[in-house]
């Protein structure tokens, strides 16, 4: 993942100039607080990049450590990597029926899709050996994978209708095939791309149409997509005056048009969304989690108990528990470190 430092510098300088104090972020609060986030065990001490839920089991895809499972709300984790290549990052997880799918990629090596039908105990390689897979999505009985090509192999979106056994490229109309994320809203499938905005398919990936009305910047890179009720949200970076600027957009007409929905979000690029009832959560690049209770019209920071400088990579909800995988930083000259978080009740 590319982590631009320009916005980080601006945030720290602005904070220092605004209050006349040191820009070092607030210290990590041991154990969190009674009304905020609690730091819990990080799976294998690794950075979590993706999360998925089956019943009361929480699965975490990590950067270079494979997949871990927790059955006690992240109090403890068990590595579940039998048959899974653990040396490469797990970039995406998705559930389809009783199957759990994991996408892997790493260091210019081809990615693969793996499937488990026994709650992560065993895994089987499913294919797509030439794709840098960045997103997985399920639409009815179809499984989709999207990403970048490796070497001269084609990139874009692939579809499987036999539970991952075989795959077909489905790029008709997808004029920008550098896919960064996939999402489903109703019966529509959406693909976010690097620098070319959003595409939509209403026929199970057979055909695609660009849906960027309202995303008027010269370049729009989509980092996160999520459906909340009848609304679709996009976390983006847009090019404005030669600078990539983070923006959140909302569509209420199935992607036909978009409007800005980032009032109150000041944490940089949104990397992931999570939905629980009327609560919409946005995980940001630098300042933790933000929450909206009015369908994205307004946002407030929702990071009590977290350190002052923290990037949220993935979120998931089980009942009244909200989980977040992150990396955080104590200030200048210190490395980014993995941390995992739980907040309950929401």
C-alpha cells in the first residue's frame, strides 16, 4: 500500500501552528477507556489488511502472516493457514454461502484466490495466478476478483460462477482496468479504479459503464466503496490543483450521480467503511475512525482510546462489537506498528 506523506506533514504542521504545542500525537491509552476503543490482541503481531465474519467467527487477513480466526471477539487468535501461502499478504476476504475466500499477493509475485469450506481450517488454491488481486465481492452466486495485471497478463475484473473453480475475464466496457476495490449494492456491482473513478455493472459483470457524474476532478482514485441502505459511499483521492486531496462521496441513485459527503472528516483518505444499522463508520489514513448517523451528511471523530496518529486498514461488525485493524505511529522517527481494536457497544 502506498502511504503518501504529504498530507501527514500538512496535518502535523497545521496542528503545531494552530495551538503552539508539540505536534507529537497523544499517547496510546492503556486498555482504552470505558466509552471508547480497547486495544486487543493483534493477530500474530501482524498488520491486518482485511476482515470477514462468519457467524461469531472473525477472520483477519494479514500482511505476510496469512489468515487468523478469533471466536472470542478478538481476545485471542488462532492461525488458520493449512494450505494457504502465508509468506504473501492477504489483500481481501469475502464470504459466499458457507465458503470463505482469501486473495493473496506480494512483491511482484502473482496473486491467488484460496477457498475454505470448513471455517478456515483448510484452504485450497482456486487460481487467478496472474493477478495482483485488490478486491473480492459476491453478487448472488457469482464471485468477483479485481486487481492489476502481473507482467503482460490482463488486469481488470474476473468472475467465477462455480465457487472459484474457474474464472472468466469480464471487462467489456471497463475502459480503466486498474481496479482497486469491488462492492455490491443491491443487484449492481461496482468497481473502483486508480485515477479513473467508478464503474457499474447491472448484468453480473457482463458489461460495465463509467458512473462518475459529480466526480469532476481530473483524476479520481477510489480507495473504498460500501453500500449503506440505498446509498453508496466512496472514499477517494482526487487531483485538485496538482495535489491529491481526500474526498468522501455519496450516491443515492445507484451511482448515476455523486455528491460530496465529507463534512467533518479530517483524517485523510478513507481506506475502509463499515455499516451497522444507521451507523456508518469510515476508517481514515491518519486520525482513526469517524462516524455518521445521518447517512453521511455529517461526520464526527469516533476514536476515543486510540493514539493520535493512526491508520485504519479494515473494519468489521459482529453484533454490538466494532473491530478495526490498524497501524499507528508515536511521532517523528518512530516506525508504524500494527494494532488491533475493539469497541463495544457501538
